[in-house]
């Protein structure tokens, strides 16, 4: 027992002597200073949906196929980021399914998207009525507008003129 205590005391004394005998850190004049700095600006943007300006065509489904309705639309603003967008930046959905209508530029910052019988074949009956809602969103990369512009096509049963209405988001 005395042997263990003696060994522990000698080890403790050696440790204290080792700490005292170590050389001290040398003082230095080094310092980190830099007159340059960075500045940045973060700008948040909420995309707005495209705006419908008119409905050039709204008819019952043609017997031999063709355009049922067309939507003339434009971006909500002519400035950035919309000035850099194309027709492909609009996502059209019907009942949650993405649809790709034929879209052409009218050359004045407006576009016309045509929905034909081939695109709508599952939704239209020949003489039966139809009630179709199209949602339009602006997309940019992985982002899309939280709001939607909606277009509604309604054709009554067994004839009668269809109605086309819209609400800009």
C-alpha cells in the first residue's frame, strides 16, 4: 500500500515539475486586420401568375377535331424577371394533370395558347357537356407562382353555346 502511494506521489511531483519546467509561449505582434469587407443584397420575389387578356375562341368541340378554346395571355409585368421568361414558363394544369397546349407568341408581349380536341379528348364528349377548369402558373426553375389564374370552359348537355370565363390571379 505504501508502495502505491509512493509511486502516485512521485508521478504527481514529476507532473508538476514538468509543467513548471515547460517554456512559456513567446509574445507576438501578429494580428489579423483587413480593411476589405463584403456587402450583399438579398431580394425576395414572389412570382405572379400570367394574366389572361382575352378568349379568342370558345366553341363546342368541332366534329372533325380542331381548337375548342384558346386563351390570350401576358406576363403580369414587362420588367424583370418576367422580361426574361418565355411561353414555356407557364404550367397549364387540368384536374391536376399538366397539359401542354400549342402556344404562339403574338409578337406584342402576349401569347395565345390553343386547346384542341386531341388534347382534351378524355374530357370532352361529342354531344355531352363539359366542364373544364384550366389553372395557369408562372414557373422559373424549381419555383412556381403560389397564385393561379383560372379559366373555365363550360358546354351544356346536348347542344347550346359554351361559355368561357376567367379569373386572373
